[in-house]
């Protein structure tokens, strides 16, 4: 039986990432969490706070991938336009979620402030909510699109509450050696061709004054992974070096 | 005279970013360097080591933006397919660059290793080279597409040698305050509407046990930026708080 492959696209929404002001860390976190759930991130896009760009990216991604996750643009200010863009992409009106409004009302504020905060209760008609364990307004989901906050702490909380219907989980094996990539490139190519279903990545590094290469194998078949790892280790030994465990980089 | 706007798209090529194994930092660095050169990054995509995906993204980006910068996939191993994809996207053959081959030959190696390393001399016909100050094989440029290494140190070296024909440089002003976003959201919206050419971003944070908001103004007109900054500071004071300089986040 062929294994079930479940895919995702991540849309990072925000001018601050594209201007270089902010280093995005959300993609990395999402990729790791989805990987464990058997969902493979196949593409990510960083797009500006621009309605046309967001709608175009949403419609591309929701058509092509099983899951679409967005981060950013669901706060209370004028540059928070993600909910409107999602409604636009799905061709549905924006409604006010009484459930989110209740959460917002729990924290008292003067009327004008409350009015701004109520922007966060606006969701596309037909959406359901994504819990927010940090206690603030929820995110929302419509069909295969999951809309989360951009603040990493809040995004991580929301993500932790989503149940993904994942497929085969991709596992990995890794090993490093103090060899140059070129030294083992031909051998790696041979090994890769013997295990076409496993992705063999080669990543050179320079650390503590020493050049080396990390080899990472990713696939769903544990037996093949083990065989491939043995083959890569043997290749390293053939080249007069010692296979080493990966340390944090 | 309308100011000249010069745009760029960044393509981050590599399975290791999408799997969550590696935290990308290249986009952030490129965005900052291009910004200083008057080139605005309007989109970034993270794509897998897959020929169709890379070619599609290249053709989209080179059509839509003034500059396209890629990172990753130009090493000596089987998973390094960026040069082939760029040649494919432009419909030109791959040739061997004698200039890169010379750099490669400077470091002696046994014939099979040298053969693998020579993969890095393969470039699309018509491309010119991007210097590599770290001493390794060069990157290359064809029309508006700039192809660089994925290793941050090497990419940064290559990027530093490229001359961009930039337009008006986007400058920024920033201020933070211990106010919630909602408290000043209406006022920010008013200010934004008075300066439509300046992008006013609002970024909530939680630091050292205190909630606050960073306000970032980005635009090319320094006089407008100063006026807008004064207006934002006045808004903060009206709300009973003190405008503070941005500290590193």
C-alpha cells in the first residue's frame, strides 16, 4: 500500500520580515511540529501586508497543499488585514465571532480601545476557532487554512492545539564527518540512487576551525534509513575518517 | 518626480529549511543589505530541492521583480541542482566555467574528488561570475538572477561583492511604549492615513514581564518620517505613557 503523503504550505505575512527588521522563527517551529505530526512542509512564502499578494498566495496554497498555515496580521491595528484577505480568498463575508468577542471583553478597557480590540473578533463566515492558550483572542480555521498570530509565543500556543490528520511520518538519521563534501560526493550519489525514497542531504560546515559535512537522511522507512546510514558511515570510513554523531549546530 | 522603486525576490532553496532542521538566516541578512542599497525585498519563497519547483519559482520571480537572489544548491553533491534549474528556466545549456575550474584546481585533490568538485564549475551559458571572498568557487549571475551559496558565511561574502542599481532608499524611524496595541490602534490608523506613503507597522511584544508595542515607520521621505514619528510620540504621550527608543529585541 503506498504511504499517505500529507503536505503543507506556510505563509509568513508581514513587512517586518521582508524589511529585515525581524528574523522569522515561526517557519522553523511549524516545520518541526508538522513533521512530527506526519505533515510535510513543501513550500513557504514570506509576503507583505498587501491584500492582493496575500489573497493570491492563499488561493495558490489552499489549492495545491493539504494544509495552509498562516502567521501574522491578526492583531487590532490598521496593518492587520489577514482575516479580510482570507474572507476575500474564500469569497465569504466577514462576521463578528461572539466567542472571540467574549474573550476580548474579559479584559476591561475604555470604549475606543475596546473598539480597536474588537477588530480581532472579525473572522470569515464559516470559520471555526483555534484556541489560544495564552489567553488572548483565538485564531481561526476555514477549510484547510489555519490562521495564527505572528508573535512566536502566541503562534506556538495556537499551533499546539491543532490536530493534524497526518500521513506517514518522515524520520531522519544524521551523521557528520571531518571530510569535505567533494571527497564523498560520488559515493553519496551512488547511495542516494540505491535508496530513491530517502532524501539524502549533504551540508558542509565550518566549526571550531574544522571543515566537515553533515549528512542527513530523511524518509519514512526505518529499515531503509538504517541501511542507508550504515552505507554512509562505511563511505566515511573508506575515506579515512570517523563517523560522528551530529551535535547541535 | 516620482521616486524609483527597485524590487527583489529571495528564493531560499533547500529541503533542510522546510524540514525544520535548519533555521534560515539568509533572508534576514539579504533583506538588510538590499534595503541599504535601495532595493526592496517584496517576496521570499522557501522551496525544496526539486527541479520543477525551482524552475517555476525562478520564472515567476525574474518576470515580476527587478532582482532575484537565490541561496543554496550550488555545492558538489547530487542534491545541488540550482545551476541546472537556472539554465532550464532561461532555456540555455550548462557550460563549464574555466574561471571557476581554475579556482577549484588550486586546491589539490585525488581525481574522483576533483571530478565531484568540478560540478561547482557548471554554470548556465551567458552567466557571469559572482566573486567569492571566502576563496571557494564563485556564484553566478544571469540577467536579473543572482545565484549564491547557502552557507551563510559564503553567501554573505558573495553578496558583499554585488553592486545593486538601487532606487530610493527606505529609511525607518522606531519608537516603543508600554502600551497595548489596541490602546493606540485608532490613533495609529489616523496617522497612517495622513502619511499614505509611509508604512507604519505595529508590533506588540512581551519582554521582562512587560507588555508593549514597537512602532516602526518605513519610507523614503525623511521629512515625512520625522513628522510621523512626532505624531506617534504625541499619541503615546496622550495615552499617558512615555515614548522609548527601540532596544535590540
